[in-house]
């Protein structure tokens, strides 16, 4: 009553939504312990995608009891399903003009102690975007424990302006404006 407006809530799921004025948004579930969606906005031939709060799908059945036929079968199926879901996510943002992707950790940090936390390694974000032929990649969701100097060093290591036809990689930052 205080807002003097009629507010309607809609439950978002994976799907395609027409927002009007020629704007389409597709949604895709991401790999995060809590429900999280990625978005693919399309308008006048331009594509902007988000993959916040996500990590690569992995085989949860790997490392079972050695020699067990059932464990071997589960491990193979788990590997197949993880690869399939990773490909499906890359297809979701394929060819995007801009992808903003979770890149909270370095690979060594992620693999050492961050599996299952719902956030990606910088190296994974870059590799996935390259496979999907993304034009510009904004690395997002930096580890809050990093200092500005550490972020500057990571930017110098990973971020680069691509030659014609290559992928431009940069760190997202507060106040950054990007024209598509």
C-alpha cells in the first residue's frame, strides 16, 4: 500500500522470456549450492550474458572403491554428465558480445580447498569463454580477501586486449561502463 503500485512477482526458471522492445532473455541454471540463474540478454543482434555464482560441473562419483564395477560405471556416467553440463553452459553464452563470469579464485586455490563453494577459477572462466568464442570477458566476483595490489597483479597476468578477432579479457570493477 505504501508503494502505491501493483507489484506482481513471477518465478523464474530455465526458459526464454520476451521483455518487450525486441529484448529477449534466456535463463540457465548454474552450478552453485544455492539456486542461481545465468542470463542471456539478446537485443538487435547483440548478446550480453552473466554467469555469476557458478563453478564447473564435476564428477561427484569419481574416486569410488577401486575394482568395483558399479563404481566404475557411476564414475564414467558422472564424468559424462559433468562434461555435458559444462558444454551446455558454454552453449548458453556462445558467441556473446560480453560475458560477465565468476572468477573468484586461482585454479590452485580452487582445487586445493574451494571445490563445491559455487565459484570459479579465473583460468576456468577464460578457457570456457574461449571455447564459446565470446568476444569480451569481464572477470567478476573477485575474492574479497585480495588486496587492490593483488588484483592489479592478477589483472596484469590475465587481462589483455585481444588482437582483431580475439577475446578481450578484463576485470569488472565498480563504476565500469561498457558499450555493446
